[in-house]
């Protein structure tokens, strides 16, 4: 029995942390966010050199062939450094769908390109996973797609789209397909891109394998990655709050010596640290204990979202007025946690699904 | 990450299961007792002989003499819990005093006390807290003054569970009144029959007297009944407190409680609707389930670290705070979901689960306060886990 990380996994996190400290400091994040960059190309290049886009892609298709837990460790580090790069859709959800429901030809065509980072894939499944709004929703007939898909993840520079239609079918759409219009959405968190696609008789290629399994896999893997991202983002906020409280003086002492402030920090750590074990377990279950995977992904996503919100506000409060300024940049972490919470099902919705999975509520 | 125990441990688990199947009939009906009767003593002896109690305590002191193996200990606990059987005597003598004596006692003390304590022949109570010394335990004022070969003890202890049933007490007293507070304390052992001791039950908000107050008036204790040196009692006691914190906030207890609430909410109805069909209570249930799972997996992580001899750092420090809080919230949910039925208590008609949700809800609050309050836990987490500065000492007037 060993519930923990291997030496290789610790090294993976350390090396990624080192790389991101170097290539993705706050100034770089700010430049990407303020400059409206769809992604920070230099950060993406550095991550590509480490094999990050191909984490879970099989080695035969040019990836690293690693487990979802390894991808969760990467996601945690990207959150820690609020890295303005695509990852969750292109490196985890899209490959997970292709590997489950793509034909050999589709896998051969796209997985190597995703693994090398040459193509970024965006995924739009919000209408099936977190609910359809207004006139959103895509219909498929005769190999053509019509309608709108909102909240596509890793949207910015995507060259490939995976979209779910309202019947649960999955389709591959090339970025330059005719009749496809892209509408970028402005969101609080400018470190990851979200968008809307509008389809007007767009030619698409269906994924013909186990699309139910593929959609569920995208939902669960995506939720686990968002939870891991919040874990990393939240811990960085705690680290920053503790460091600030040990420097900032008021009433002639560092504010970190006041119990009112210390206890805020202790509460954040006590709430967030158990989420780490839940994220690890959920990621491990996704690969190794598929019958537990969906429930554990739901728990990881909902608990980490709630704890993340608590950490985001509390860490900001520890920083006092400085935490409220743009100058300090703490808000990038605050907003990233906010985005993670809403995507692929906010906590109340996800908990209802968890109840359905256990027979505690009607579907 | 490998959640399988492997063949060696699965074989061990099978062994434990066979033992349970064979000896289930010998198990006492009551899960816990303050003073073991003959049946309980026999059960305890059977468990020790088979290595299911006193597992790592050397045979020369009446233990089983096994190598420490945290996974085997966990398997034993899992199987006995699953079978609903009591896992040996669980009292402060065994869980706290014996480990302390093993670490810091003289060979004579170990010889004299460990075996009868393990067998349930000698029952101990712990004399630490005082009315004026709770979180600031080191400020304790119970005095022991030298008189010939004896100490003469005067003062009062509080929160002394099992004092009414105990033969002996391990007790902190101030022997060096002029030394700094942490260096003036000694750890004494004496009989509860010593003249001058009065025990008064302390009734708590639950209505039961789970604790006592103990008063000392000119209690004479031979000076050699001390563990460690004079003035070293604080450090001896800290060895014991370390063992206590490990016991509080056990996530598996929360797991059992969660299952009970699920059963309750699936069977109990209101207006013809099962409680679990109420979306608000159900949402709270699932949220608490997330927290229970998180703490259970957190426990597995700590177990792995311990089995490798690694220090898990801050991960270890949060267990008491989080575990006790989750238990309290689980009881609160059960009460809320029951509506008016949730307030019934004692021997009331329509009582559910013997009124245990209310008594647990209240007793949990006691556990949040006891064994280091939630606020003291937060000091520990921030100071030792996050390396934040200690509260400065107030300036002398």
C-alpha cells in the first residue's frame, strides 16, 4: 500500500516548478493578460520541450504515455504559476476523447500533433455537462453541424475543435472549417481562454467509438484537472499570504504574529491540504478504478472549488489593501480559482450529480 | 500510487479474519468499559497472545513483542471495526501512560506497571488539566512540597475521565515553584486510594458525567514515584500528549458516521418523502461526504509517510482540527434532517438512534475543545506548519 507520489512524480513537479519560475514570472503573466495574448507562446514552447502537451498521449503517438495523476501534478503547477497557456482541453480532455472514441486514422492524424504542441485542441461540452443556455446547443445531421457551443476551453489558438452535439455525439472540426465563426469571451481570468463557436452548416467528422465513455472521460478528467489547478493556485495564495504576513508590520510587529492573522493562514492550509489527497485519489481512480472515477472526480471538483473560494478571499484579506490592488497581481490567482469553480459544473450541480450516481436522487 | 496491500498483507488480513470468525463468540458485548470485568480481561488476554493488542510492546512487559508495522495495525483495526468487535482495552493507561513509560520510565517502573496495565488489572487516570490551566497547561498550580521522603500534594485537577474507576493516577504537579513554569513540573504516580483524594463527578452538557474533578488535600506520595527527573515533568507529559493527539480526529470514525446518516436519510421520511430526497439536506450530505473522503485519503497518505519514516509536515498537524470539525458537522446534519425528532433525548417516545445524534453533537464540541482547542491547533499549524512567528510575550508591568 503506497498512497503517495513516486520519486519520478516528485521530480516531474520540481522540474516543472523550476521551469515555470524561470519562464513564467508575474511580469510575464501580466504581459499576456494585459496584452490580450491568446496564450504565452514562449511559456508554451518551454512546456512543449518538457513534453507537457503529450502527457497522457501514448508513446506510440509521440506522447509520454503517463497517467492522469501525472497530468494532475502538471495542472497543479500550471495553477501555482497562473500560467497563461492551454492545457486541460488540449493535453487531457481531447486526447482522452480521441483515445476512447477516435478511429485509428483519427488518432494517428491528431494525437501526434497534439502531443508535440503543434496543434492546440479546444473542447466544447458545456451544453452536455453543465447545462445549455439560451439558444446554445449544436445539432448534427448529414455530417454538418449547426448551432452554437458556448464556453469552449483552450479556445484561443485552437486548430482543432471537439464539440458535443445535443444528442451526445462528438465531432472533430478543423479550425479553418467553412461556416465556423469564433467569438472570444472576455472573462475575469485572462490567463486561460474561453470562447463560443457558431456553426453554419460546418463540415465535421464524427468520433464513432464509445462516445458516451469519451464524453464522461472528458468531463471527469477535466474536473480533476480543474481541481488540481485550484489546488496549485490556492497553495500559492497561501504561500504568498504567509510570506506577506511575515514581512508586513503594523503596531510595531509583523502582522503574522497576530493570532487573528495566523489563524486565517492555518484555516486555509487545514482546508486545502486534504484536497490534495482527494485529487490524487480521483486521478488514480480515473485510470485504475473506473467504477469509482466519476464520483471521485465530482467530489474533487466540488470540494476544491468551495475550499478554493475560501482560500482566494482569505489570502486576499491577509494582504490587506495591497491584496486589492492590481499592482500586487494577487488577483490573477483569485480570478483563476474563480474560473475553475464555474467550468464543467459548479459545486451545487456537481454534488447533485454525485447524489444521482449513488442512487440518492433521480436523474 | 498503489492502493493494494500486496500478498503478505492480504495473507495477514486473512489470518485476522479467521481469528475473528473463530473467536467472535468470546468477544464482550460492550464495546468499551471503564473497569474491565472477567470477560473483558479474558478477551484482552486473548488479543495480546495473538498480537491484536499490545502488539509492539516487548514480551518482558506482557506485550506481544511484534515489530512495529503500521499497515498490519491498520488491517487489524479495519477488520475488527468491520466485524463490530472491540479491539482490546482503550483507556488512557494503555494509550498514553504505557507509551510514556516505555520511552522514559526506569526498568523497575516498566516491570512493575506495564503488564498489569495491559491486562486491565490496573486502571489509570490522567491528572493534567486544572481549573486555571487549560490551554496554558504549563501554568498548573497543584503543589507538591517536600517533606522527608515524601511529596505532600495540594490542589485540584479537572477533566479527569475514569477517575472514579481508576486505581492509579499519572499526575503533573509543581515541585519547583521558583523555576520557570515549564521547568518546575514533575510527573508523579500514585494510588487513587491515597488518603486526601476526593473525586467528584463532573456532569457535562450531555447530561452524563463523563469527567471528574479530583481534589488533593495533603496527599503524601513517596518521592521515588516519579517518572523522569524532578522538574522534567513537562517534557515527560509532552511524550504522552503526542500519543493523545494521534487518537483524536480519526477519519475512519467519520466514515462510519457518514454511513449511519445515509441510512437514516434513506429510511426516515417526512411528509412521505425520504429525507435524502430533500435537495438541501442532500447537498449538505454530499458536501460532507467529499470532506470525509478527503480526510480518509489524507489518512492513507499519512499512513504511507509513517511507514516510510517520512515526516509529512503540515499534513499531520491538521488532522485533529479537521477531523473533529467534520464529525461535529455530520451530527449537526443528522439533527437538522430529523427536524423536531432531532431534539428528542433521554428516553423520549419517538426517540431516534437512542438520542445519540444530540449527545454526539454535544460531545464532539467537547472534543473540539479538549486535547488542545481548535484555536491552539491553529497556533500549532501556523507556527510549526507554516513557520509563522509566535505571539510575542506581553511586556512585564
